C-alpha cells in the first residue's frame, strides 16, 4: 500500500495487529505501534482489546494490566468485551477478589455484564476452592433467563467434582435439566469423571448410557446433530 502511495487507515493497522496477536506474534504486533504513530494515528479501543487479550492468552498478565492502565490514562473507556477479557485474566491468575471488583466497576459505569463475564468469575472462584461464592454468583445471575447456559453449570460441576462433592455435582446436573438447560457432552463428561474418581462406577456407566440415548428424543437429536459428539474419546 505504502509503496503505491496509499496511506493505511487505523482500521488497516487494527486488522494487522489483531492478526499478529491471534497468531501469537506479539512482538511483531508491538513493532507496528511505532509505525502507527508515525502515520499520525493513536491506538483505539479495538487495538487495546487485541493486545490485552493476546497478553492474557500468553499468560503475560502483568503486561496486560500495564496496557489496561495506559488505556485509562488516555481516557479510552473500556467496553463489556474488554472488561470480560480482564476479568478472565485476573481470575486465571488467582486474583479473583480483584476480578469481582472489576465486575462491580463495570456495573457502576452502566455496562451490563454478559454470561462470559460471569462465567469467568464463577470459574475463578471454583479454581481457588471458593465454591460457596461460585454457587452464590450462579444463583444470582440465573434469575436472568439469558444466563441459563450449559457452560455455567459445567464450570460448577467441574469445580465441585474436583473437591470431591460428587453428590452436589449430581444435584446441579439435575437442576439444569429441570430448567430446560440441555447438558452438553462436556457436562456429561465432567460428571462421569467425577463419579469415576469417587468409585461410583455404576452411576458413571448409567450416566454414559443416558448420554448416549438421551432422556428424550429431542436431547438425543440435539446431541447427535454435530453440536457435540455423543461418542467422544474423553468420555469413553
């Protein structure tokens, strides 16, 4: 473009930065920033989202917080997507208290957290063994129908199984079915794994059979149409 006399737009830079980030080529993405400034542009929200998300994927958490702070100093207001990225990063690093404060901060700014934000925080609580808070948050958000998704319940089932609370995991599994939230193969696999670790092999075998045929034709149809694979190697 430049050789032919065309000046790249900020959108061109963002697409290229995002491409480098998605391929894990962070240093090359960062090297574009000096060229971007020479061409008279400044980073916008999309640019920061790409960079921060990439740092978190690479577990370079401290760098992601530096860039998040820089963005605030330049008076760029984060959106729900960027807050979700930061909540996930803090939760993965075990800084769940800070992640919870960030959730409160975004709500205070008038932003409405989506299921991704809540799931990241619920998983963070489960990962550090604070299951009561994970369950409490799940019950709080489940009042809104849009948050009845299988991923949320699967996170909880994995968390309680990891702590040997298989009975409670089974209750959560039954609850999601009562609410009409169809379990995925990942949900089934998590509970089967928990039952096997607890030496409840017969129950695990029955659950595998339940997964194969479904409690209803609609569940079996949903599982067998490519959304998930009924016969997957992990479950077997």
